[in-house]
């Protein structure tokens, strides 16, 4: 089985970590894996380490869509049975899945193009998912919400849209008391901090950290020792740090850099909070936290209801609703019996339905079915 991953970004988020892990797993299962990605990016570096053939291109010059870049992409695609392309936002008239379809068509390749998505953005065009060229294609949706949207709104034939959950590495994201001391050393917090909330992800408007900070102000009335860990990086980092000072939360918020090993964070936080405002699919951080027996409070977006069972594994709130977010955290922490039940339910759901090892196998089996 020959698989190409197209990852048109230099960023390092949940999707990119998943790609790097998929590459490693697929190679271990005997697949030949090529990764097509911008040079000097996080994906290029980590997938090379994992043993993949890495083909890179200039992130800025690719928007010219010239013959040189067509040849670079053709080099990666010609040796692949399937090409899995994460659907990223378009930039300067360039879109990775559209360009991949063009290359496959112009070079008359037999490669099956498979755009993969979990996030629905109404402004996105149908051709980001279903190529206009007469080439073979399928779409993988990582949430059922996304699958139904692609079929109902974009009118993509149902037989061309496959639901496969990405899952999480349940064995890795398992509570380990031996890691607590290491976690506390790496992530020092005030001694009396309780409950400890975690928000892990990029610092940008769509992630709603400003809403979370305002909700934290309200929580402190009933939870005076509540403490928030903001873990990540991104364009809004300095703005968020300034906001913390403005609303006098310096003693209640700690910033920590992006990590590819969030399991240590999950050892010390009590509740994971996802405060996103829009553009989410099925966030990996929710799966990871729930695997480590953490109840979650999350914005009700896209595929989130498929794992956050309201009142069973956590609480869902209206995106941007400061009062609802604050009240849900207070409610969850104030009822320890419910908290403990939710923690066990979250772990059980991950074990039964979202184990990444099983899901990697499902991806590969699907690719094999398409090429038989």
C-alpha cells in the first residue's frame, strides 16, 4: 500500500501531530509512505524522523502553481495509490486539494485523491472536497456532523464520503501516578490552586481564550482558588497576556508553551475547557483529555456532541456564552460524585470507540478496499 499525505501548513497543531503519528503507524504496518509538505515546516521535520519519504516545496512560491511545482507534486503523487489531503484554508488563490487534483489530472496519474476534513467552514468551496477534474476521489470526514454536511450541503454523493474517526492513543493517554511529580515540576502552579483548568491549543481568536478569561473572572466568586493553564502558542499570545493583566488575573492564570506531550498536563489539571467560537471538527485535545479520565466543558460545535455527552462525559455550552461557561465549570466541580462518574464515562468511551490504533487500521483497510 502506497500512501501520500499532503499537509500544506508549517504549523504544529493537533492535525499535524496526527499526521506524524499516522505516518509512523502506517510504516510499521508495512505501507510505503510519502509526505508532501512545505520545506522547513514541523511536519517535514517530524515525518522524516518517522521514516517517511518527504517531498517538500516552497510555501510561498507554490501559490504561483507553475510547472516546477507541478513537477514536485507529481514526484510525490506518482508513487502513491492514494493521496490524503488535509483541507486547509485557501491562501492567495491557492488550495492544496484543488492543486493536487490538477496535478493528478494533467499528469494522468492513477492516484486516488482523498481530501480529509473535520471542520466545516461555510465559505469553503465544494471543489475543496470534490475535484472538478475527472479523477478518482473520495472524502474522509472525521465526524458524522461533517459527513452529513458534505452530503446535504455540497451534494457530494454519499458513497464518496466515508466517516472514520481519528481517535486517540488510549495506551499513551492513560493516568499514571508516577508522572505526577514530573508534571508538577515541569508545570509549577500555585500551591492552593483548585480546581485547575486546562486550555490546550493555538492562541487565536477562534479558540475563544478571551471568553474563557472573562468566564474565569466570574468563576472566582464561587471558586476563589480556581487556576487556568493556557498551553500553546499563536498570534494572540501577547494580547492574551496583556488581557490577563488588564483584568487582574495574574495570580489565576499560567502560560506554558506548545507541547507535543500534553499527557503531563492532563495529569495535573482537573477539567479541560474548550472555549472555541467556530471552526472546529473533533478536537484531538478533547479525545486525549477524556482518555485520561478528565471531564470536559466544551463549546457545542460540529462533531463535539459525538464525544461530549452532555451530563455524561462533560458539559457543552453555547460558543461565546461567558455565563454558561462559568456556571458549567462551577456545577461540574461542585458535585464530586458526578465529576467522578463523568471521568470514568469519558475513559470508557475512548476505550470502546476512539482508540487510535484501531482507527489507523480502519484508514488503511479503507485505502486497500479502494485500490483492490
